């Protein structure tokens, strides 16, 4: 098993030994689970387990618990029990050896066969640090190998050492005082020549990146660049994927005869899969950019800056990465909260992470801001920015409320090692983005696909007969098909639209919309909008296509003239617009704040330790969204905004 502190290059070394593509990062707490690999050696294959990076095996943290269970042979990974190790390979950072020796002492006290890998030896050499590995091996009585996981230096020697681990001949004392003396003596033996060159440039960068004012400005600039790239560069692949699934739906509709299978595929399966796939470019790009930032060492500095901002709201700087990740999707953001040491702070982060504006909300924002600001792109952009700010503010204020009530308690001071700056690996970042994208597609895609099929069934049944109006339109079209084909086509389109709206109104989904209309009427929603809101609780982006069908009879909300028809659609009285400006503002605020993602609730229940936390998250966010939407609608009406 590979054991070591964060930032020792342990997972990079693991990938080099096993030829795998596991996520590596220059940020503590990134590797949160044990991983299995195989090393090909001269005598056969060696099974190697990569344990999470921890500062101490005995800490009260998720990562430390994983390490303890693995060393005891009590860990289950992927349904497979991980037996107690035959040997432990402790990875030390050659550039900061004294700080790593405490972990070595904890491993030695467990009396397991041992190999010591002194990693990043190339970086230490460039800094003028010389490690006497031979003297260290004589003192410990077990193999000590200088190695570089990035360049491959010493990897063959390490593989050979893995075949011949030995019990160390020394065991450090267990009391604090004695252990400190042991670490100091071992460091003196190991560091034969320590004359590191002064790194004033790194010190100046740290002064800037962690400064209370300059650090915030740099952070704002970096995040602006990340999000600019996210929305600017992902547009082309998103449009291509959207066009692909639109074409696929049209092809399937034309290739299959009308019937149950064709309807399920065209109206359920293809939109469900497309609803996941269209956001993959943004998610993959976000992971790619984060990987580059992690690898450079900047995100550790950003966490210190974020700690000053988040601490008054009861959140630590460690919550920065989960909350930032949630702007792509709350699922990886919630899972990243495992790195937060304190359980109360971790739960608070999990509960508020979905307030951050995720990619699935973007189609709704685009629809509503285009309706509110038809001829003012600048105002639409400002409203878009306001949505992000409102979600973030609601999240931190909710965290403050949770930390003052059900999660009351003093938080831990943030102690975080500032790793050295490194040149990021574009290859590793690309591999990480690809792997994370696949994980997202597998985890979220299957759930959303199932939900889309259920929604299709609710909207398709019971099957309503054609309305007299649509029948009359088709008769008129039949009479004009030869003399005026264009007019006949327009009449058929009107008949299709009329039938689509009638089918939805008469379906189970329509019945549900009518049933919940009284509850949503105070915030400005009629039964049609209520259907969209109900469907969006499965997946937010479903709202757009639902509204297109309910209000226009067209499934493509971006087709020419559809937005205009949505804007002009009338309620049952035939006079009042369905989407007044007050209603549109109410909807926009509601979608910023509401919990409308079943996969997120599932992940919350798993990561927080029970469905009670998922239920609390759903109830709180929905309540906040309803209250804010009601306030918005009431103010708009009072101001005469119709």
C-alpha cells in the first residue's frame, strides 16, 4: 500500500508504477478513496493500493479512517474487501523531509514490512537539497529509494524494492516528546547537504496570492477567466451536441412508424440522454481548468483567501472547492466536501452546495432573460450575473443559519500546507476531465434518463382524442392540399399544435398541473407553468422543453417564432398572458433557489449519512425559493410591472 502526506506526489507515483490515469492534484484532500492497481515486476504482478493523502493516520477525518481500515484489513472497495497489506510503501517528499517523517513513524509503529520512497528527488536536487538515502536506509533497516514520479527516475529501483520489503529495525517512541526527538535525529541523518537556494519569487507570489486585498482581486480575476472560458469555449461543442440529438430525434421519428416505441424514443429517451450530454462540454472543461489550477498549487492559496470570506458564515476555506465545483454540477461539488475535516462544516457545505448556479439552470435563465429583456442584451447579461450572485448569497446565508442552529459548534481553524508551485500537466488535466466526464455521465445520466421516460409517460397518457377544432383544421387542409399547399401546411401545423396542447392538458401531467395550481397561483403560475415546475423537479433543464410544448405545441424552444408565441400565450381567460413580466421574474428567482434535482438529493443522502439530510435540503431550498418568488411577484405587482 502507498501511504503518505498530501502533496508528496503519491498518486502521480502510483500512476507511474501502474500505468493508470487516476486523478492527481496539488491540493490536499483530492484523493479521498483507496485505489487499486497492479505493478508488473520481475517475479510477477504486485497488487498496489493507493491510500488517501493524510497528515496523520490517527486524525478524525474521512481520509484517515480509510487509511486505518486499509492497514487493518477492514476496508471494502467497490464491493471487494481489501485485505491487510503484506507491506507498506511510505512516500516522502524530498523537498520537505522533516515534515513527512512523522507519518513514517506512525507507519513504523504498526510493525509491517516497509519500503520508503523519497519522491520528487529531482525537484529537491534543483533546490540544492541532497538526501542521503543510504544513511537513511541503514538507520531504518528497510529499503529507501530516491524516485521521481513525474520523470520516472528511480522507478525501476522502486519496483525491485517492492519485491523485497523488510521489517524496519527501528521503532520510534509513541510519546510526543520522544517522537519529536526521533524525527529531528532522523532528519539530520538523511539530509547530508541541505543548502536550498532562496526562492524569493515564490515568496513574493505567496504574499500576493494570500493578501487580504490583492489575493481577493487575483482570485476574482482568475475565476472570471475560468467562467469566461467555460461559457465562451464550450459553446461550439454544446451546439454540436444539441444539433446531433435534434437530428437524431428527427431521424428516429421519420424512420419508425408512429406508435409507443417511437414516441418513447423521440419524446423520452433521446431528450433525456441529450439533456445530460449537452452539458458535458462545460463540465469537462471546468474539470480541466480546475486540474490545471490544482496542479500549479494556486488553489491552496485561493482557499486561504476564501477562508477569510467564508469563515464569518460558519464555513471553512476547505469549502471553496466544493462550492466552486457546484457551479458546473452539484454532484461532484457535494462529493468534494469529503475533504472538509469538521463534520458540521462538511454537512453545512453539502446542504448549501446546490444553491450555486449549475449548468442545468442555464437553459432556464436564457429563456426567461430573453423574455424579460428582448431588446436589451446588456440587461439580460446583468440579470444573468445577478442569478449567480443571488444563489451564492443564499448559500452562504443558509450556511450561517445552519451553523447557528442545528449544526452549532466551533469550527476548526484552517491548517493547510502551501504546496510548491509546479508546472501543470496538460495531459493529466485532459485525462482527468475525460474520466470525470464519464463518471458524471454514468451517475447522473442513468437517473435523468429514467426520469425522462417517466415524464414522457405522464405527458402521453391517457391518450386524448383529437379536438373538434383540430379535426376541422385538418378537413380544411385536405380541401386545400392541391390548390394551396402552403396554406394547407400551415393549417396542419396549427392542428398539430392544438392537439399537442390538448393531449398535455388531458394527460396525467396536465391533471397534476391543475392539482397544484392553487398552491402556485400566489407566485403567479397557472396550470401550464405548474406542469413545467413539476417536471423540473426531476431535472431543471426539462422546464424549457415542457414550456415549449405546453404553450406552443412545439418541442424545440429555439425554433423560429416559438419565443414570440410563448410571450403571447394566453391563460384560460384568453386575455391575461401566461408569462407576464412579474411571473417571469418570479420564475427566475424560483429557479435560482429551488432544489430541483433528484440525483443531487440521492448524493446528499449518501454523503451526509441519511435521507433526513436530503429531506432537510429539499424542504429548506424549496421553502426559500417559494418565499423569495412570492416576495418578488408581490413587489412586481405593487410596482405595476405586468
